[in-house]
């Protein structure tokens, strides 16, 4: 209110000034200024009246609950309504249009065909996949033990009630250790015929929250529920404000979740019902493209559906949370992946821990990119066996568990990450390139307009892992903002992390971000700064506080 | 690959000869982009790096360089009353311009890059590319006849005090190129103000001096001069083709020549005085005295459009600056409308003519958009650009000491950019905290 009074006072002052000026002017002089001022004053007063009534209208709509569906009750059209592309026909709710972002198009997208995954014989669960877990968790099995799918294999000593279980049945053949005797992976040689540990499933309708939590923790399904901030396995004591599930992945070469969910509609619905016992569930749906998402997503009941239209990272759950109900320092939200929800659902519909996963084998170095039906933590070697192009002399390739932006580098001896449903195989770029910085010799993915290939937005690239330049101080500004559709200033946040300024970190929205959200900024960075590791450093420091 | 192997073989040892290693590294990464691969973050990276960014700014400046060279020659001959058509005697004008421009370019780079290399070796890090753009900009904002000693001092001052003292590329507070010009501006105020009565040297129009013989008799007459080792050599080449030559020099400056810039005229008599000497078309195309690269508006705008299209420079700063300048101009027009006082003549110049005079567009496209010294938030860039436009025009019109305002306005707003960002970030933080 005070600011409004100030504004009118200023206007009044201005008008006075104008009339004095015009009075001083010689008789023959015109009254341009006074006329102009009067016109502006009328304009401002009229504008103020309209704005106030518009705001009253909106407040009324909110209070009466009429705008729940997201309909625009303002007399002004929203910006997106005026300029944005209109939502496709299949959309049945309000759409959030995200202008910022960038789709990196790469060669080697997975075709919609599924391999039975017979080549994969070993599986592993890797403790380092879980953010914040102590480096040496308590392993309750020994090499040589027979386990059933769903049998506990280790737990974190800090939170012993949360069990991490075997994804498959078989024999524990190795417990590999990494640096400082930390547990790197627990490897299981899978049985031909899967044996499941039988569960006594609580009745969802009348079980208490405590019983449900205990069941999920002891069955191993709790590990699929992660909390934001920090992207770590959720704390069972917390009451989350919301639970978010993104039903599309916009990362480069990401698996098509519409294809993956096919045939698992009931389990997906059941899984969401389980999550719905803790907090309201929000489902992020893709409003981009001519085809509607799978009916498993659109027909699902008991959840709030939020539609998003935009380039990567629109599919990141962090972006969707930001545009639905932002994380604050006092609230936590939980997130889960689609395949994780299906596993939770199957625990209730079939009474067994079925960690089967559809994994997309992608990348330019894969002979036939397609999906493999296997289990969680499958061995990379088994997944890509016989499906790689021959590597040229003097060149090498890189295996990535996940997508090329936020995935982890891995090798054929290693295993798929716990939350990953994709492998990307790409060429290493360890070669010098003459005048590589000046001449665009080969087309390469970029957000800048200095490459000729910027004129062909549909071009698919065969990218390699070269850094295309050396690390420099932050020089360019506004670049990160242009690919991060959030109300966040990434560069200033990064500087706050580097200078260890906690208050600023929190204020600038560190808690709303996960590493995958800034991955595209890191890709685009002209100064080649390692943003994901800086962010991780900030999140770790904040969590320790 | 032969060259690569050779280069790898001659690589100096980093410990025993750090300067040579830094030098080698600078040139090696210039010839070959490195073979480093991504590690622990994203697996693929954008093809853009700082070298490429900088070189694209340099590329779009080339139009200004071509026009600037030609214009140096044109102004020289115009002062002598020769070849009034802009493209007349093209070979003489461009040769004259290049003889004048190339030493400026070379000296600016030798001094600037030399200091950069030395600091890089001392700090033991790779050479950063910041000076590529500064070095390309400095010649364009210098008067065509700037003595090379001034230039050496100015560039050294700008690079050492303006940049290295703050920690190198990406850390500087002031725009390096503008700082070098500000140095010359304040160190040699009489010459820079166009006062030729001391030495006869006219920095804004090249190749004029007092005739020694007449000076002995107490007559101050500016005449042209040429050097045998530069102009003379070209003369002998032109003679073999039967083209026109520079000649011996010593030609007197024509009486109508004043060397006055539109801004100088505007200060004395408003738009009427400007219109007597220059037409708007002439000012738009830039065939008039001024800094080397700032005069031709169309070429600068082509460069600015290219920078925006390639997403190298921020359009927010540019648009903000145009708005700031236009609005201030309108206010000046508005407040003085109807008065007949000649002292208000400058304020009464129609606001859109301010874009024709001086170096508004050059400052907008290449100086204000420097990402390091500009505001770094998108909202801040609007404010930053707007105030450069407003403050610059106020300095230009209302300040009796300085003919042009953009240099000072940009340096002034460079200081305020962190403050603008601070408030933009504060509002973002407050908004977030309120949500909690």
C-alpha cells in the first residue's frame, strides 16, 4: 500500500513540475509537456484501476476455489496464451510452457523393440549410487550365499531400518571394494528361473502409515523413494509436502517411458496409490509432440496431473517441482521414477519384489540401439554384448550409465546404476584438432549460433567426449539462464558455493536443484566450468550443516 | 599430423622456462584445440569455447576495420581538398589508412598480449583470451593519428591496472578497451579536444603538421606530410601502374577545413550548426572525422545484429541502451520545447538525431555488451543498458568538458553493475525466503 501512495505522490510532484515548466514558457510556446504529462497521468490512473479490479477478480477466483483447474481468470491473457504454441488436443489441463532449454539431438536413439536380455547374467547393487550413504554399509550376505530376489543384502549403518535388497535371485559372487575399503558393489550371479522372497502385503486401505513405512523399508522398496532437496533416499520420519513423478525424460537419447510403461498400467496405478498414502502425488506429463502420452499416464487416477511443454530439462522432476510447488527450506518433497513406481506397485499387486527394468541401449557406437528387458543393476557387458560397432584403430569408446549429461562414466566390467534405465555408448574425443576452436570442421551440438549447424535444428550429431576447449574463469553471462527454465541465477549460485556463502546458496535456490538440473548449463558453458561437481560440493556442504 | 608431432617435440619444459612454456602453450592451443576429454560431469560439451567466442567478436569488427582504414585516408585528403568523392582514389586512401592503422594494431597487440603472456607465465596458468577482443577494439576507438607512445602507455595502463590487478580475464571491473581510451583522453586533454595550435598535430585527422618554413616566419599553416619509407615506397609501385600517387606532401590544408565533428558543432549551435556542415545521410554512413572504427553506423549495426544472432552479445543491454538514450532525449526535447534560448539549442536537438551523431552504436554493440563488466543478471542488463543510454546522453549534451558521453557512461555504469546485480539477486532471495 505504501509503495502505491509513494507512486501517486511522485506522479503528483511530476504534474506540478510540468505545470510550472509550462507556466514559465514564453507565451508563444506550446504546452507539449503538460499535455503529455496529463495523458500519461490519465493512462496511469486508468491502468491502476484496471489492475486493481483484475487483482480483485483473481483473488475472488482463488478464494471461491474456481481457479483450481488452472483456468486464467485474469482479464489479461497470459503471456504464453498470447505467443506460446497452443496446447495439443490430448491435453486435459493447464500446460506450463517452458521457453528455456535445449534439446541435444544425438545419433543412436533406441528403436521401439525389446531384446529379452538373455546375455545378462550378473547384477549388482552399488552403495555409491545412494547419495549420503556412509562409504562402508553393513553387508549382511557373504560371497557364496544364495539369495532370493528381495532378500536384504546391505543397509546403511546411519539408517539401519532401510534395507537394500537383491534385485534378482542367485549366488552372491563378489563383494567388490573401492577406495579406502568402501563397498563398491555387491555382485549376484542370477538364476535362470527367478525365485522371489514372499511378502506379507499389508492392506493398503486400512493399514497405518507406520505399518506401510515399515513394510516398504523391510521389503527394499523404500530405496526407490528419494527426497528433494539432496536427491537422497527419503527419511521415513519426514512428512513430505508432495510426491512428484515425471512421466517423460527429455535428456539426450532418453528412453521413451510411454513404451516402457506399456503392460504395466495396473502396477503403475497401484504404485501411485501407495505413494498417495504419504502425500498428494503430482504427475508430470509431456504436452509436446503430436502423440498423446501412454494411457497409463493420462488415465491414472488419484493424482494431480501437470502438463509441461518444453525442451530439455522440462522432463526433469526438479524443473516440474519448481513450476508446481517450489521446494522451500522448510518443506521436503519426495520423487520417484516411473519404473521404480511400477516395482512398488508390483510389490502390492503380486506380493513380490520385481525389480525388472527396461533399459535403453543408446548411442552412436551401438549397432542396433534398442531396449533390453532385464533387472535392476544389470552388467554393462551383458547389456551391450554383440551390439557394439567395431571401434576404429586408435580410438576408444566410453560407456555411460544414464544419459550423456548427468550419467556416470562406467565400463564393461561395471554395472548399471540403481536409478538408471539407459546406457549411452559414445566415442572418446581424445584427439587434437587443428584450428578446432576456429573452424567448425565437424558438426557438433551447441547452443551458440556461431556454428553453421545452428541453422539445421533437426540435425542429429555423433558427439564425442572432447571438451572442445580449456577451462576458464566465468566470462559469459546469461548463458546458464537460457537453458535452465527456473527462476534461479545459476552463475551467482555457483559463485556462492565456491565462496562457501551458505546464506546466499540457500537464498539463490540451491535446495531446488539437483545435479541433473544444471547438467545442461554445464554442457553449454563457454568457460567449461564443472558445474555439477560445484553444485554437488554445495549440496554436500549444506547437508552436513 | 607431422606438424603436431613436431610441435610436441619442441615443447619447452614448464619448470625450467615458464615464460617460453606459456608462450608455446598459447600458440599450441591456438593451432590445435586440446585433446582433453570430459571427466566426472557431463560427457559431451558444447563446441563453443572462449577462443571461439572472442574470435567471433573480432570477425564482426572486420567491417569496421575496412571502413576505418578507408576513412582515415578519406579524411586526410578531404582536409587537403582532394578527392571529395568517398571512393575516389580508392587505392591511395586505403593504403594511407592501412599505413596509419597497422602500426596502431600491431603496437596495441604487442603491448597488451606481451603483458598478458608475462602475467600468465608468472601465475603459471594458461594464457586467457580476453585481450583478443580488447586488442581488436582498442585501435578502433583511437584517433587516427594517435602517437604510438600514447598508445603504449594507454594499453599498458589498461591491461595492468584495469585487468591484471584484478586477477585477469573475467575478473576486471572496467572495460579494458575503454580504460585505455580514457587514459589517453585524460592524459592528453588538449590534443584530444582537437586543439591543434600547439604543435600543429591534429590527432583526429591524420597526416597534418605545421609547415616548418612558414612557422619560422610566425605563420601557422597546416600542411600534409608523407614518409619516404612508407608512402614513398607505395608511390613507386603506383607509378609503375600509372596510378595517382601521394606525391611529396607539403600541400596546405584548405580554408574550409575545420576538422570539427558533429558533436563539436552541436555544442556550439545545436542541430542547425550540424546541418550546415553535415547531412544526416553523411553522418549515418560515417565519412567524417572521428575515432577510427566508430563512424560507419550501418556496418556497426550489421556487426551488432551478427553478435545477437550468434548469441555472443546481450541484446538486453543494447535495447536497454537505445531506450535509455531515446527516453532521455525525449525528456530533453520535452522540457525545452517552446523556448527560444540559444543556450538550449543542444537540448532541443530532436532525440533521434542523437543516434546519427557520435559513437552511440559502436559503444552499444561492442563496449556496453562486454559480459565481464556488464551486469550479469538478465534483469540487471536492462537496467545497466538503460542507464548507460541515459547517463551517456546527459554527459554528451549537458557537460561542457567532454564532447562524447558513452565512454564515461559505460565506465561509470561498470562500477554500478555489481550493485545492480546485488539488488536483482536480493529480490530473488527475498522472494524465495518469503515462500518458506
